[in-house]
C-alpha cells in the first residue's frame, strides 16, 4: 500500500461510509476520482451493486445463489442494519424492491452490511416510477393507410382503410411537449403477412443498430402487431417447414 | 472510519452523486452521449422492464441482454397479451408466437457481424441527421440527457432519447416522424445492470414442443452462382454495410441479403428467386413501426425492410437490379463479389452443420 492508496479495510469503510452519507461531498468526489483508477475499489463497488441486483431477484433477476452467497460473505464484516432501514431508505418507487429485499433480509440480515439499503435505491440499478404517461399515447392524427402484404398463399394484396380520425386526446399530464400520432391500430390490419415477412424482420434485426433493432423486434413481439405474426396457414408449404414431434 | 447508521438516507443521495461525478463528463456533446449510449447498449448486461406504445396500444415487455466475450444473448418477452418471445442465443434466433402456436427459427451467417458492431454514426451522417440537445432533464426521478436525432429529410425517422447520466442507458426512446410526431415510444420502468446473467434466463417461459416450427432447411445446397444484386440508387446518406447469402425458413434457395445504413437506421433488401407456385408479393407492408416494400424483378422477389418510413423502403426496393457479374458496381463500398460468394458458402456450411436439423415432412 502506498500513500495514495488506502488499505483495503480503509477502502471498504470509506465505501460503506459513502453509502451511508458519512462522507462529505469533497470526500465523495475523492472516492469518485479514485474509482476511475482503483480497480480494487471498483470491484468492491460492483459487489455492492451486485448485492443490489440480488435484492431485486423478484423481477426475474434470478442471480445464481452461489454468487449471491459469496457476495454476502464478502461483506460479512460490515455492520448490520435496523429493521426499518430498507423501507426507510428505499424511495416509494422501489416498493417492490423493498419487498424483495425484505425477503432476502430475513435470512441475509446477519451478514448484510450497511451498504445494502443504499444500494437498493442507488448504485448501478435504476428503479423508476412507472409514470402514467402512457395513456397520453392516443392517436391524435388520422392513421396512415396501412397496407398489408399479401400472404404468399393467397396472393392478394389487402389494403386496410384508414380509421376515422381519432379524437384529440386530452392534454397529457406529464407535460410532454409532443403531440402523439400513431399508426393505425392493428385491429385494422387483421390480415397476417406471410411468415416470410417475419423472417425478413428477424434476419434484418441482426444488422440494425442496437436502438433500431429493438424497434424492429418489437414489431414482432409486441401484440400491437398481433395480426402480424406468421400465421401457420400462410407458412410456405415447401421445404423447411416441419412440425416438432 | 466508522459507520453512523443514522444517516443512511443521505447515503442514497451521496451514492447517486458519486456515480454522477465518477461516470460523467459534465458538458459532454450530444454526440458523445449517443456514443456512450451505444456502448452501454452493446457492452453491458441489462435486464429491464419497459412500456411500449405503438399504434394506440400500450404493452409491457421485459428485455434481457447479455454480452459475454463475443457472445450476445438477448431475450425480449411480452408480459402482456399472448406472451410472445424473441430469444437470440449464439447464432440462433427463435421467435415464439404462442397465439399462432408457431415458432420461427433463424440462423445467423457464421461470419455475420457481432451484434451491435454496426452501424455507427460517422461524421458524414450529420448530413442526414441533426444531433441536438444534451441538456439535463429529469425523468422518472433520474437525471438524464435528452438527445434528439432529427432527420434532415423524409427518408428516415428521428429519435429522441433520454439517456441516463449514470449508466448511459436510454431510459426513454421516442421514434418520431419527419414533423416530430411520436410514432413509437419505449419507457423503462426498471433497469438492472447485473454483472452476470445466468443461461436460465434465456429459456422460453412456454412449452413450445407442440408448436409448428419453421426452420431454415439445413439440406439446402445451391451450386448456382448467385447474381449480384444491388440498388442502383440510394436515398441520401445510405450506404451498403453488408452483403450475405442467408437461408431463411421456407426457402429452397438462399436469399441475397443486402444491408444499407445511414448510420442510425438500416434497411435490409432480400432477393429470392420467385416460387413458381406462389403469387408474387408486391406493395408496401408494415411490421410494428418497421416498413416493408416488395416488388418483383426478373423473376425474383425483392423485399426491403427497415425502421424507416414507407417511402424509403419503396425507393430502395424499386432500385434493386441484378448486376452483370463481370462488372459489379463497387461504389467504393469495399464489398466485392468474392466476399459475397465466400459468405454464401460459409452460410451454407454453417447451416449444413446445424445440430438441430429438423426432419423433413
């Protein structure tokens, strides 16, 4: 250990203290700078974060048990918290996280350290309020004509007619500056395109940027394209089609 | 240093402050935020739940993304409705449509690009997009940077991105039309960035053994040298980024797959010999916010697909022609015919070695 680098014990204490708000802003900044060049400190930081992830196991985040236990053991020397810590620390938005945390805490409390509750709300994990802005996404303009590709088997092209213009939505409460215009709902596009089109979208998604790939795949997976799934009857009857078992 | 348990509440804020000062260069350009976001999206493990608004519908989905070495695994799962799933593992992608009792399986060409390796914004893309913003904006209790990618013409959509300062993850994404109207929106309610994600999280939640499975034909071997297809003209800013031969489920011959990108949006063109017993597909189509346009040229079915306005795919699809093999158009794209044929062979070999070869009916 040289002068610049704190001992591992000191480092851990500092991190803990930081999570606990024991450090002044200046000291925090110091740690922040140190994080960028101190690998051990970063590793410790991610362990804290990992605990946070483990605490969130509820939402499908099922961490490997051994990993979680290892992590717990690694910070076993930390002090324990009072019962109210988790709920008191977590913002209201993280209620579900707190519930998951409680579940973990039941057996993990003896070894969980001070950092945990703070990690629940901060660290690298985001818990966001699910704001009710989605209802604002109402069609504000007449939908564009939606033409659905004919299936290969029928060979016809079907044009879904425009819907009558939807009523102007009430002003979104979220203060969103945009007006919302959406394409025709899928109820108007009830004719499924061929499996071929789904094939194309999947193949295409391999070459999209991360952002647009997600959009492309959403076209397949989200049910607003419910009519767009490859309907079995439109599947090519030739090669490559088989029923499993 | 010892711990004072009385100040835990403050700790939350301090921790947030720490992350903020540690990971963020204050005053970064909007372009830098885009780069950070792309890096985060392509290098980080994440598990998120988001709402998706499109076509007047709202749906909740979960996304799981894992990058392990050169391996990218991805799972997109609808939590509402019929529970469709998309799973990518290794070079295989599987789409489950429980509402149709259908499973779609595709394979990536073995030498295909690592996901997310392309496309990338370069300087010339500012000719077609204006990158704006970068200012702080509070969103759902987080500090984000709002970055707007505004298209300079009508051949592409715009994006508005709320990029989390701490993690560079886009917490909210809007796909916008040329006049700024929102076409599609994604808002995360929750993102975890775990250090590791177990394989078990990439298994489908449903039992699809009784579904109809559509797979590429592994027996497929084509000795014909495919003609070199290419778009004669492209909308401004688009360039070819990839060309390969790809075998798709239900095809008797590999499709030529050409990818054009403007750095943000991309359009794939698929060229397949038209089947004698099927009517040609012609005209526009839509899958979610993606557009498609089909046409027939010289007995070949040509379809352009991409996250672009309908006009763009129509423009590109109707420009696709077979090039004489002796004089392939280079256009300085660096993708000569030798590349494409070797890719075609590689693709076929890969498919021939597929472990999950389906039985032919």
